[in-house]
């Protein structure tokens, strides 16, 4: 297991308490939330209804609540108890929550049909990303849905890292490096979907085991 800023950052109660309001309120926040749910719908196209889904990291549970409302059985896992406690107050007995580190998940092999990962990989250095991807692939029978913010331009780093002074480091993987990253984790690309082409960089990669 590795150490990086996002692992500790969200374990602070005040960060967890402000998480949803800072990101998903107001017109922009609600639009991004809606677009991310639409992205998830696209990534799940072709899969059956009522699946066993792992939402890692579940955070305050917005995606888990969406999936349970659609009839899926969801287990949400996160390293941060503080984030899950905020989520528990919002949910009405939807997802089962299990504290866990995505680099060493507390689930048996093939426990889920789908394992999904929104808004985490961008905060992880390479070693941690590979650990998490391998774990998602290990626990998922059918598909892994992994959201990245791929970008080629080094200037983008400058913009985000220095000018916007983001609180958390972001690691942008060039799109050309992703097939190799997936292969190192024992996965291969099935298809991908963009959040909003030309506006938001987030991309959902639908992956399957390279052994199948
Ligand atoms: C930006 S939030 C995303 C939450 C949720 N997926 C969403 O889209 O709203 C990042 C989450 O990753 C969690 N996290 C960071 N490192 C983790 C790890 N190694 N294992 C599990 N959760 C982790 C943090 O605690 C935090 O809740």
C-alpha cells in the first residue's frame, strides 16, 4: 500500500462535511453531477439490470444512491469513515458500506459483476493507481469502469497545479499511455466514453480482464 495526499485528505471531518456542497451544488455542480451519472449510464450500457456493483471510492454516496435507485445491489467502499458517515445520513438504507483501502480491498475474488471508480484515479500516483486497478479487476467478474482525466498537454499541469492551486495533486495520464497501464493491471479496454467532449476531460474506460 502506498501513501499519497488524497488518502488522508478526505479523512478529515470538515473536508467530508463540505464535500457535496463544494462540488455538486449550484448550476455548474449540478450539471457535472448529472453528466457523471449520464457517463455511468453509458458505461453500463449492454450490462444486465440488477447487478452486484462495487462503488470504490463511495465517498458520500452520490453514485451508490443513483445505482440503488435503478435497482442494482451496491456495496460502497472508502478509506474515509468521515465521508461514509456523511453519506449514511443521506441514504435510506441503499448501499452496504464497508471501510476499505482500494489498494487491498476486503472482498474475495469475483465478488461483483461490476467494479467502478469515479474521481479517485486522478489523485493517485502510478503505483497506487496500478494497485487500485488490479484490485478492481480482481473483485469484478464482468467489467471495471475506471474514470480518468487523460490529457496530453503539459501546460494543463501548469494551469491546474500552479495557477488554480488545487488542494490535491492531480496526475494526468497521457491517453497513449493508458493501454499499457491497463495491461500492467491485467485489464484491457472494451470502450470509452467522454464526459462532455471539448469541455470536461473526464473519460470513463470500460475494462475487462485480459485473461478472459
Ligand atoms: C474525490 S472523492 C470521490 C468520491 C466519489 N467517488 C464521488 O465521485 O463523489 C475521493 C474519495 O477517495 C477516497 N480514497 C482515497 N484513497 C483511497 C483508497 N486508497 N481506498 C479507498 N478510498 C480512497 C477518499 O476518502 C474520498 O472519499
